[in-house]
C-alpha cells in the first residue's frame, strides 16, 4: 500500500501583496500550502487566501507587524494553531519577504527612519527566524529577500540598502549554522519590479519605468511573476543543493 506524501507548508511574511502575493500563488501552484502574514489590510489578505484556495491549496492569513518583536511570541502561538489546522506540527519553507521602502539622501535620513528600517528589515527577520526555528523541519529551506541595491549604488537608498546588506551577511551565517539540520538558506535580490512598493513608482511612473528598461539587459522592468516563480523554484527539490547564495533576479540590470 502506498501513501501520499504530506503537502509542503510555507510561511511567507508580507504575503498579501506585491512580490509576497505572487510568491504564495506560485508556491500554491506547485502544491504547497501557505501560512502568510499581512500587516493591516485584512480584506486584501483574505482575497489572497481565497486565490490560493482556488488553486486547490490551503491558506491561512495571520496578522503580524514584523517590526514589532514584542508580538512574536503571540504570533508563534498562532502559527502552532495554524499548523494544527493544516494537519502538521512543523513547516518546510520560510520566506522573509515583508518590508518597507525608504528614499532619502544619507544626510537627510532621520534616526527614527533608520530605526524603522532596522526593526523591519533586520531585527524583525533575525528574531522571527530565531523563534520559528523549532518549527522548521530538518531539511527545510529559508529565503531572505534582499535588493539589487546592495550591488547597484543609487543615491537616496543608503539606509534601505545597508539593512539588506546586513541580511545578506546574516543569510550566509544561517546557512553555516543551520547546515547540521540540513536547512539551506539563500538570499534573493530582486531588481526594479513593477509593484505597489515605494508607492508604485516603477509600475506607475512611465519615465522611471523606461529608464529602468534602458539599464536592463533584457530591456524591461521586472514583473512580480519574474520573482515569485524564481522563489518557488528555489524552494523546490530542483534547487536542493543551492545554499548560502545571493541570487539577483533583475534581468541583467546595470551590468
């Protein structure tokens, strides 16, 4: 008698919109059930959850401010409950995607702005991952989202890019320290993508979209599906030997 293997389960932060939403949909298309977080827009989150269910997979949306580490213990309890609802004790994939944008010259960036970026993009990722470690299966995978701005220098992005640079270093250390459990950790660094991030400036500003296309080898700005498909593929068995890598997904931007 053969048994059907249990479905994989992913946790994706910021999965209700933009790159996160595209990622959870692509994971669902590959047969993965999803727990994803949203910050404030519950209606948007429920719409995303329903879209996942229409693809035949299970979906649970949980509210979380990834910059509020004091809320993480309560969140972990909700994750445990969600896993029970999905018929599991542990999950397989973690995608640390949630983020906020920031555009200001170095000399004009305030301490409050820097603290906000630090809390969401580094401190939150560090401690949420730490608290979720007991629930990640051995042999699981972690993907941390960075940015092409850690390689390409564009004035006004110093604070944001510096936080993402810290994430890239952290990812390599996690790959080393979690290797004994067979957990692979990689960083995905998107280029300029046409989403609502940063007020939708790449998507909605024709001049900026054109300039991005001109500096990209493949001749256009990125689309969410360029990133979501790649992350879903990276989490598959096809890429099980990829570890401790920074993978830029930018269409060849500024090369």
